[in-house]
C-alpha cells in the first residue's frame, strides 16, 4: 500500500529543470533512501512532498489525495501527517530544547500539562535525558541537536517522517547512533520514512529501498537486498567500496 505517490512529477525554476517526470510510490511503513550527487534535487523533492514548493507539472498524492488541488488551509492540515528533520537541525536558538519541541504543540493550543507529558515522552523516545529539556541549543552536541530535531518532528505522532541529510556534519560514531534511531523509530512507531542522503553507510543501514536521483531523473530503484544487482554506473560507483556491507 502506497502512502505517497509521485505522478509524472516535474519541477523547474527560472528555466532550470530540477526534476523530470518522476513516478514513484513510497510504501506504508518503509524507509526509502534517496541518494544522488549534491545539487541533483534531493532536498527539493522533500520540499515538494511537504508542499513548500509546487510542481511545475504532474502531482503528488498523499494517502490518495491529489495535493495539487489543495488549498493553503488543506495543506496545513495535511502537513500534520508529516514530520521534517532538517539538515542543520534548524532549532530555534533563542528557545530551550523543551520549547523547541513544544513549539508546534502550542500552536495547536494543546494544554501545557499535555505538552509537558508529550515533550518528556519524545525526549525518552529519541534517547535524551529529561534534564536536556532546559538546555539551549548552543549547549548541545551535534548528535543531541539532531535528536532534538527528531523529537520535535515526531511530537505530533506523524505517520510520515522526512529526513534531509540526517548524518551530515556528525562524526562516524554519532552518525551511526542516528542511523540506529531512524531504524528504531520505524519499528516502534511504524512510520513511513523518506531519507535524503549522500552517506552510503547510512543508506545501507536504514534503507528498505534505495533510489538514485541523477540528472533530474530517478534512474534506478532497488530493494536493499538487491543492491548487488545495481545497474547504473553512478550507483555502482557509490557502492564499490562497500561490497562487504551489501
């Protein structure tokens, strides 16, 4: 069963074609990794799925709904089904960890006792001690910032989670703990995850399927177990130093 479908999706800006005629279904409960070189449109695809930019042609379906016909208000409702983890964590520097996670919940006018319970709950889910709640982002390590960003993204219990380069800027050991967390959240929360990354180690650890985005097109999609049969030269190049892990 597909949760998100890309249908003849095309996007260009200022005459530059970014994505061309993408057709793909993201399955319920899977982790789909989108790989590709820098500047190929991976992050743009996430922005399209979130409705932050509109396709030039084609459309995106989410839970069977053609999002091209949605109003701004409809999009606000639909986005509650999606949590976004930004590449830089994108925490509010002037807010504590608690207030960062509570930000969206307060906008929905949830009561403060319920907010407190939910913030502490998601801190535990992402492996952070409750004492972290009073810290400012500047006092956090890179890994803690990323976990806080994930906690904020799952606070609404969204069935869809989008990650933009979740391990960028982290040392290998910390990056691996974030990969573990992505896997744990999929199992624990039964969410559909879309992960944009150029980190092949991360891709091999978290993916159920891998798609290669190259020169505006999705040139190859493989099940994780079938990556040894990858055909596209760039996919082979990504994988060549990791044959033992495939």
